[in-house]
C-alpha cells in the first residue's frame, strides 16, 4: 500500500432529522485494495457513498482523497479529483447510446477550449477521436467489447446495463471507485463474472469500495470489510475475521456467514 491512503474517512457523522444515518465512521482505503462495506438495510451504506461523493453536503468529520480534503466540493469537482461511483439503482442516460453514456462519464483531462468545440477545429476532432478510442477500450475492459456502441443503453439486457454503469464510472479514470450493490439483480453466473471484473479493476491499482448484499461475492473478493449497523462501524477486518465476529453474525450475517 502507498504510505498515504487513497481515501481516508475520519469521524464522519450524518443526521437526517432524528435519524443518525452515520455515526463517527472512520476507515481508510488503499491503492490496489477492495474494501467491502456491508450491513443490514438502512445501515447507512448508501449514505456513506453519498457523503463521500458530495451528494450529502452536511456532515461532521473529515474525508480526504489522496490527502486533499473533499469538504465543500460539488460532486463534479470530486469526480475530477479522482472519485467515481455507480448507483444502487441503475442511472444511465436512457436516450443516449452505449458509447455516449461512457463518453458522458469522461472527465476531460485533455485540453479542449470552448472555441475548439464551437468551431470544430482540427484539435476538436482529434480530442473527440481520442475520447472515443478510450471509451471503446473501457467498454472492452468491462466485457462489452462485442456490444454495438451505437445501440441505445436501454436496449441492453439488465446485466449489460450494470456493466455499462461501471464502464461510465471507469471512463473518468478514477483513483477510487465506489460500487453500490453492483450484483443486485444479477444471476449467479453474472455475479461471478462481475467478481472477476472487480478483481481486474483492483489489479490496475485502483482503490475499490464495494457495497453488496451478495455475501459470496463480498467474502471472495474483498481484502477488508467494514460492517455498519445503525450508522456505526460494528466491526472491520478481513473476511474471515468479520465472518467469525459474533456481533456481525447477530446484526447481519446470521446463516449467510456460511460460505
Ligand atoms: N435523503 C435522506 N433523507 C432522510 N433520511 C435518509 C435519506 N437518505 C437515507 N436516509 C435514512 O438514513 C438511513 C440509512 O439509509 P441508507 O440508504 O444509507 O442505507 P443502506 O445501508 O444503503 O440500506 P440498503 O441496504 O437498503 O440500501 C435510513 O434510515 C434511511 O431511511
Ligand atoms: Mg443502499
């Protein structure tokens, strides 16, 4: 692991009226690591992602990405700093093609002025070609290389739409990727393919945060797991440690603890 964590969460608390959605949550995620975040419905997992990605603006505590504080930054700036995510419910642009959905996820590192784009200068065309080539590479990486990039996103089967969401997040070239229940609605075979893909994402050196209810996927790919219950971290450790923790079994795992 690099000496500095990619993402550091320190003492984060979030309140919605009388609900304490997150209470003094602290953990770190390093490069090349998959961190699982598990817990019962309503435990605060999505709120955690929403807070890190800038959708929840009012919180106590500190969140640092590569050592930089994220407080106060709007979501697009946080993406530009290197954080991308997917959503629990698929959020694709329904009227856009597969390719355009991925292009929409790209944060343009490349220099392109408003004038270039308005005048369709040679530079504009070069940048467009480069962006398209990168988008196609990302589609290939997530296993959609054989899919027609010109097809409407909504014409894809459900499992492919889930992959497309991940492609759109990867297109931002993030340093931290947050996946909110990527296996939801997938069959067993698709879930294992997804697990393989997430391992390949880790191998590129990204830090991955995975919220997931499919314990077979979580236990087989996570390096470490944080367990939330009523907004609090009740355990963190390796899959083996977490699975053997009586508090985790009582709050969430129950019989699911058996692999
Ligand atoms: N925008 C909001 N306004 C008010 N309350 C909210 C809001 N978002 C979440 N909550 C509440 O915060 C708590 C945590 O919800 P959250 O969606 O983070 O849970 P979760 O762990 O993602 O659950 P699930 O596994 O069902 O997706 C719940 O009590 C929820 O009702
Ligand atoms: Mg959720």
